[in-house]
C-alpha cells in the first residue's frame, strides 16, 4: 500500500510503535499501556508538525488511532478504517461471541505463551509466506523483545473485567466520532477477524456519511494480499475529497 500510494504522489508515513518494528522495546509487559500508545502517536504527529492528515487505522490501530482523533481533530482531514474494532462493555465480546472467536483464541494463546509467543507459526496460520514472515518476526529475535506484542491484545477491552480507564476512553471516543462530519472510508474484508458483523456495523452507525467498500477475501492481514486494491480505493477516495498531497 505504501509504495502504491507514494507512487501516486502522496506522502505516506508509517509509524513503528514502541515495542514494534525498528522502535525501541521495553522488556516488561507492564510498561505497555493504552496511554503510552496514544501519547506516542500524538507526540509523533506534533513532532513532525503534521496536518491535513488522512489517518489510516487497522487492527489495534483502531482503539489507539481513533482515540487520538478526538485529541487533535483539527489536524485530521479524513479517516480510512481497515479491519478494526472500537470495543467497550457497551458492545462486549460476550454479546458477539461468534464474531470474536478468533480474538478470544488469540488472547488465550498469548495468555499461555506470554513473551514466548511463536510469532512465525501464528503468521503461518494467517497464510503469510515464509519470506514475509521473516520480515514480520525480524524485530523480535528472542522473547525479551516480544513484551509489546504479548501485551497489546490485553489492552483491548473486550471483556466485562477489562481496564475501566480504557473502557471509558473508548466510550468517550465513540461519543466524539458520532459528531465527525469529515470524510470517512471503510475498507473491511468480508473474511477478516473484524471484517464483518458487529465491528463493521458499529463503524457504519458512527459514520452514516462514510463510504463503505467491502473487500472480498484477503483475511485479516489483507494488506499483504490486497495491498494494490486497498491503495487504489484509498487514492480514489483522497482524490475525490481533494485531500492535500
């Protein structure tokens, strides 16, 4: 997606959150919090003096990125939302158990494995080829580097006993997003973990003016398989709404 969008003339910035990619990594799970990730994104935007942003969020980027939107709405021109959730106890996983089966399974694996999480094996389950898997796992040479990976799913408030502070932030974020009138593009896959059902319907209700383009196939990590298609839809959306390059 990055290469395709950049070749179309857009400036594309991809952040490696603390604990991921080439960013520094705490070895303790307790160091990773919802506040850490939202503060990281907010300070990142401020440090680079970014404005007229089209914020693209996927997976855990939903709870983090959309939470930041309400903090800097004047800097964001539009939203592109890919296979993500914005959970709290108002629409708990217990209400949509079938839709969230994969998330519960993933959380259970992490609970058992902690920082000894077999990332390569799990990416193989997602049908990622061996070369790409090596790229995903390269930043995590051993268990000491995996605290961020092990911790982040635990920060998603899917269960009634989840962190109350995060739940309240998700509720506040939802209330703010209901007032959002700027352009929104929804690109959910029809076979991803959060690509259909309750998650997508939530975002459609939050953004009744949004443009909804279902993506057929590709799974949850569909950027790997549908990258060109996703980029084309996003580029068309940006051109339509005259977002500054």
